[in-house]
């Protein structure tokens, strides 16, 4: 087959109802302008919004690498696979944040403006892809319009930290154009452009992992570029496998990326282990979430920044979800040729949710989230718009069709504008979240933090107590409450909160630092102005290796003399003065608590040492100080993990 004529020789009679055109056409400037104005009408309020302490501090305004500018050291740190902050490897996203800081400083309005520009560009690219692939401006416009104004997308657009989501979807949609171009040209240049876009998306967020599968779908609709002469499935696959060779290559690269990323995340302790959230719960929540998202598509109300992960999902709920998904999927397969937009749209929706399904979890993973829908919901927009368009073409005039599309779009835009208003500040965002779910401890904690930053201390303390009434051992809430008491000068109550926070989460470094500061305010001073305790209990200042060694030797001497309380205090102080050695210090604390016959505490510190990077597995198995832990199931599981990781 002549590759230069490959694009025009394909049979497309099976798609006659879609009015597919093969010739590029100019995008309507008026429709593009309407899309831009729609985005501006919905999101203009975010240009005066502030940063949100929830993640924006990690990714932007408290990130020393981002604020440090384009130095060689900072660029090297950005491109390292082992990230110093955040849960994802996304150097392109980090570069965009760095560029914003370089150009605008830390003025949040301009960072929000960048988000708006990227979202608008994605909207226009989506419109142009479908219009130029099908020749139908109407349905293409309404797909892009729903993407532009749907309330589910507000979280991604209005949250500066979600730049990674915006950029990855921008490259995803740009990649559809690159694939269309490559399918038409089959040249070295088109092949190179396709891979550049793919890698740019991968370096924005791992969301791009589903991109190769999306290309297989759009090759069917709207491109209709397969050879449909074969009726049987096997023959159809064999006939077309060569046409999608770059996709197969991308799948291999994607799997390598996934394997490396997953391995590094597990080694760094970033992923939530299956012992905490079992696979059965993850699968059942994943199935239930698909239907929840469909409900939110039609009725996007009571949207909030965080939906706590459930302790369980009912068997009936999970079972019904699986049945519905299976039935719709079976129908989509049956309609592969007759309703190609339904097949592509439905499996776009199912497939692109996999990366956000919670099968692999990091950090505070929600049951479901608005931002997870940003890419997948495009599939449902395709299904709804194209199906309604086909019906209206047969039953009504073009004017009536426009009304059917515009009325719900306007309603969605109004809801989205209201939702965007909640993102004005951390206080407005989390007050709304608490209004939606009064028992959301994460949102309550962040509301208390926002109030504390405004020096509304008593209000913040009141909110913190509400959190602890719901979840008494919530480490972050306890740490925040201790900070609030310290601001009022009540260091004793502050220290109590910090210590309770550390009991709940021994590896909580900030709580440990806060506790040390509170102790310094509370300890009586001797004549030299130093704490009355023995100077050996506080390691020398400066953090040098010599000081660390001296402190470590002193701790071992105290243990040998059975002065366990003093050794414990010394180790805890070392965590503050020598954070670079926290792996070994946490391990030594685990040994100390094991010697003190406090196995639960010992195990907690041991787990945190592993999370921070401990890898001497053979030493761990032989260590006699940990004898009290050897028969525990969680200790055995930890040893098994070490063997699987294969570290010496």
C-alpha cells in the first residue's frame, strides 16, 4: 500500500452517519472566541484568588527549588526521579511553576492566570481536533464547551497545584493532533513530533500513561482510519496492527515508566500499602466511583475538595456497579461499527480513570475527586453530544439543536462560576468543604490552619477540637492545635499536643521540631542560661558529623547504664539537630523501645525508619535488640518486604 495515499484510501462507508470529512478545514474564529469567552466568564474570579495552603505550599510558595530559579543545581533536582517534594515525577510541571515565579514572583493571581491559559488552550485544541476530523462544527463545539465550563473541572483549573493535571491533559489533547498528523503523513518528522508530545506529557504527570490506548480509540472515532474490510475480530486486529505500530511502542515505554516509578515510590514509602487499604476495598471503591462520577456529570452539586476514603463499600453497591459497567461495555462493543462515538467515548471514560482509580495510592488518597474527571469525562462528553446530535439531526431543526445544547451548558457554567468562587481563599474553600461534609477531618484541619494564619487563634482552636472529637489521634490536627496553643503562650498544653501527635505518628518531623521548641521554653535555665538538664542530653549545635558521632556514643552509654529516659530524649533531640541522619536515629529509637519492652512503639519507629529509606535488611533480621518483635506478624511482613525489594 502506498503510504502517501494511506490516509485517503481507507474505507469509511461504515461511518456514513458521522459525516466524516478527510480534508482539513479552517476552525471557525467565532466559535473559538465563544469558547474563550466562556472560560473567562466562568473562571475570572480565580484571578483574584490566593494560594491554597493545601499542596500549594509544597509545589510552589514554600518550595525552595521552585523559588530558587533556573540554576544548574535546581534543574538537576527537578529532573531527578527521586522527588524531594510531592508524590510525582513531573519536571515539566516544576519548570512551569519555576517560570511563573521567575516572571511574577509569588503573586497568586498570575499563577492562576497561567492555569487559565493552559485550560483555554486545551479547550480550543479539543474543538479543533473533532472539527477537523469530522467536519462537524456543532457537535465539536459542544464537546469543547462542556469541557470548558463543567463544574467538575473547576478543581483542576482553580487550584495552582493542579498545574500537573492541566499540563498533562494539554499534551494529551495536543498528542491527538500529532497522531492525526502522523496518520496522514507517516513521515520521520510526524513520528518525532508524536514522541516529543508523549514525553512532554509523561514529564507533566503520569496521567499520560493511558495516552497510547486513547490513540487506539480515536483511530476508530473520529478518525475512522482503520481498515474495516475484515468482519471478524481476529482478522481485524491482524489487518490493522501494523498501522498502529507507534502505539505499541508507546505502551512498552509506558510500562517501563510505570515499573520504575512504582518501584521507586514503594522504596521511598510513598505508596499506601495494601495492609492499610486492601485490594478488595480499592477494587470495590473503583467500581462504585465510576457510577458516582456519572451522577456528578449530570448533577454536579455539593462538589468539594476532598471526599474521605471509605472504610468499606457495600457488596450490593460494588456488585451493582460492576453489572452496570459490564452491560454498558458489552453494548459499546456491539455498537463498535454502528455507533463508533459511543464505543470511543465510553472506553475513553473507563480507561482514562485507571490512573486515578486508587489501585495505586499515594498520600491522602480520596474516595473520588473532581480533578480525577478532567481527562476521562471528555469521553462522556463525546457520548452525550454526538448521540444527541444524531437524534436531533433526524427530529429537529438546527436552531432547536442549538437550544438543546446551549441551555444545559449555561446552567453548568453558572454552577461552575459558583464553584470557582469557593476557591477564593483557603478559608472559603474549606468552609464550603465542611458545609458539604461536617465530618471531613482533613478539611476541618485545613480550615483551622487557615484561621490560624489569620491570627484568629480562638476560632482555630475551636475548629481543631471539633477535629479531635471526630478523630482523637489525628496527628496533623494535634500538631496544629499545639502550634495554636504555643502562639497563645501556653507551651505546656502545646507540648502535650505535640507529644500526642508523635504518639499517633512517630515519624512526624514537624511535630518533633515543635515539641523540642516547646521544651526549650518550658525548661528552667541554669546560671549559664542553658537548660538545667545535663548538656549531654542535647547534642552540640551545628549538625556536624563529629557532633552526631559524639551524641550517638553518649546515647549508647546511657542505654548501657539503663538510663533509658535520658537516651530517649537524646535521640529525639538528635532528630531535630541532625535530620540528615533520621533513618538511623529512627532505627535506634526502635531498638531502644524494644529494649524497654514497648513493642508497639518500637514497631512504629521501625516502620518509619523503613519509610525514610532504611535498607539494611540482613542487619534487621539479626539485630538482637529487636528480639521482642521477631514473632510479630507486622515485623515478619516488613522482613518479607525487604526480601522482595532485594536490598542487601
